[in-house]
């Protein structure tokens, strides 16, 4: 599976989703079938996110480390990698340097 470089025939929501004093920022895109994704940037730091629905995170550029709630394992995710987050859970994500760009798909 390759990470997409563009999406066609979507609606982009202009109001940004801003978290952690602007250290994580995303924009929502809406697809004709009713599905939604966010495209975002994560600046250096460590952050925790809770999830209601299951999510798939695709790392477009940069890199990060992730620890899923309930797991003792921290895994590295370079550009081009993907990880899934179960519904009703959360994860810690850290970016050491640079900016990690991502696509978040809501899959549940």
C-alpha cells in the first residue's frame, strides 16, 4: 500500500484543527462517499491523543515514535509507514526533530 500524494474531488474544510498550542495542526477533507480524513503536521514534542473511532495514521514525511495505549512498546514510524489505532483508545506520539506530516483516516 502506498501513501497517496493527492486526493481528488474532495471538500477541504478551511478551519484548522489546532492542538497543543499549535504544535499539531490539521485540516479535514471530506469525500463524496461521506468519509473524512485529516491532513496534518506534527512539530517536535510529545503528545497524547484519545480516539473515539478507529484511525489509520499514514506518515507522509518526517518520522515519529508511537506508543499505543495499553502497549509497553514504542515503535518508530518513518515516512511511508502506517499504523492503526483501535477505537476507544489512544496513543502517545513524539517527533524528535523536523516536522512529521500525516494523513489520518477514520476507519471505524
